[in-house]
C-alpha cells in the first residue's frame, strides 16, 4: 500500500560547520573521497577556490542509513578539474556564476554522497537546492555518479519541483581486477599490447628505476615539495593546472594514502599519489620529470609497478582514475561511465546548451576506447 506523502518517513537533516562535528555515519565510506577526512581536508584547500563549505548530516529512519554530505561553493572558474574538462572539450567556460558542488568536488573521482536511499536522495537534493538559493549559486552540481545514483538524484529533483535538471555523461573511470600473481596481471592486457608494455617495463627496470612506496604521512609530506611540481607540470602539458601542494598536504590524512615514488639514483623522477582503501588501490594524481633521460619509460613503468605493489599488499582491484583513455585501455583497464547531475537555478538556456555540448565533445573523445556495453 502506498502511504500518503505526509505519512512517508522523511530523512532527518541537520547542518554542521565541520564534518567531524556531525554524528557518526552508519556505514564505511565506499571510496576515499567519501570519507569525512577527505571532506575536512578539502575544506581547507586554496588550489580549488572554495568560497564556503557546508556539511549536512542525513539519517533515513526507515533503513538506519546515516551519512554526512558536504557542499562546496566555488567561483565560476574555481574548480581546476572542471576547467580541465572544458579544456579537453575545447569549449568556453560553462558557468555564469558561483557553483555549489554537492557530495564532493569534481576533483574527487567518485561522488554519490547522500544517495544510499531514495529518501536520502530527496533530502540531499532539497537541502542542496535551498542552500544554492541562499548562497546565490548559479547551479547545484553532483559530479562523479554511477547510473543508479544519477537516476535517484534526477528523480528527487523532479519531485522537488527543481528547475532545469540535466543528467550528463562527463567522464570515464578505468578499473581492473587484480589476480594473486603479477603474471595474471600481464595476461589481463590486450595480447597485441602486452609484449610492448612488458618490454617498456623491463627497460625501465634495467635503466635503474626503483619503486619507493611511501605510506607514512611524514615520508609523504617530505616528498611533496619534489612531487607537487612534477604533478603540476604533467597536468600543464594537458592544458590545465590541476594540482597544488596544499592538496597533497591536506589529503595525506585520508586513510590509506600512498605516494608511489619512482626514483633513479635516489632522485624522484615520477610518482603517483593515491590510496590503498578497502582492497582497492586508487591512483589519483601522477607526476613525471620530463627532463630526465628515463622520462619516456616512467609512466608505463610506474603503472606496472603500481599493480605489482598492490598485489603484494593483497589488493583485489586497481582504479587508474580518469582521462588518458588510450593508455589505460592498452593496460587492460575497463571503462565505467561517470555522470554529473546539474540543477540550474533560474532560466539559463545558454548554460544548458554549453553543458550538453561539453558532454557530447567529451563523449566523442572517449567513444573510440569504449566497448559497446559502456557507450556514452
């Protein structure tokens, strides 16, 4: 029997100044970027130009699910990762005013906070729309969603009588399982690529590259002054300054943080910053020293060594992050489409058109590397 709307249990919701002020969540965060530690760290950043941050604790009385959802208000051009998508799509800046990102920043690969149940998705949406109106944001944006999360948030927006709601494909996450041995890792690559990749990995080892996995906060922080310029320079080659030292310094507190450093004669020549979290190694930010003679080998060598290290740690999955579709497909990773749900505040036909064009152009770039089940 369907209950009248007034009789349907509603999620309880309360705002907090900081995520750690909220009551405990009832389930472990599914990804590093869904942890409270990440939300707390992100609140202190300067590279992403955060104007305000607000944290909503939600509880669904029907299921017992409870979670804290963070909202970050940025300037129109305040999110470097969103800017990188505009650059990749070769479109002008999309936003006409400030933007309220819900659940996390686009920098985090995965979002979806506050979508565990339809009741929570409704509360997440209504609270976000109210906050966006109060702050004068031009849009409420939920990035990094899977299909199910996007459907729930879109349905919640329509039920809330929101204005224009867009559900757009905007990115691809690349993942693959890890077997118990490195040989199984090699066998998981396309056969036509495997020989060349193994050859490049072997040449890197013969050239003297050594993996130095840094897992202690002090060691990572000591390496950040050398790593951050490499990460920034690597991003610059793709058209956007994505990372700042503050990101690597603040996020070191997130559970499972690791900097997989490639060294040559003790010198840092490359690295990947990420997290070993609940059996998955998440690779998030990479940096290479393009001035070093071994530079042409370092990226492929690091990707292979990252998998070898993850297997040694007992991981069962590796997540290579987003973008660089061709290289990740060559390494045997499988694509997963990520979506962004956008609630535009007010009538903004030009922004709507720009968002659709952004999604289409990003899809045109991804499609050649996507098997039929993962079509954009």
